C-alpha cells in the first residue's frame, strides 16, 4: 500500500512521515537527533491527516520536551493542537 501511495502522488505516505519524525526525535542516539527536521516531518504528516491522535501526541511531546524554545512554529502549533483537541 505504501508503494501505491508513493506512485500515486510522488511523496511519502503518512506512515513514512511519522516514522521519520520518530527516528529523528527519539529513536536515534541523542547526538544524531534533529528536532527541527522531526517537526517538519510531523507537520507534513499533519497536512495529510490533521485529526490523527498519534500524530498530535508525538508532535505535542516533541514541543513539550524540546530544549530549543526558538523552534519557530512551536507556540503556533501548540495552539493548533489545543484547538483541534476541542473539536
């Protein structure tokens, strides 16, 4: 199914984007992690399925645990997550 999704639209599937974000944010050793890149993968996944609870959980954990408060979209996306949770 992933191969079909890629052939149909030429981009990564939702599952692949989530997995890439997981690897970059928590699965790799700390010196290889890239939290900003993980955020980009999660936000790209949000464009595909904005109401996915697993995605909201992972993105929320990323924002709450990131040591870098200068992540440009952090506060805006936390508000988006909160507003979607109230629906």
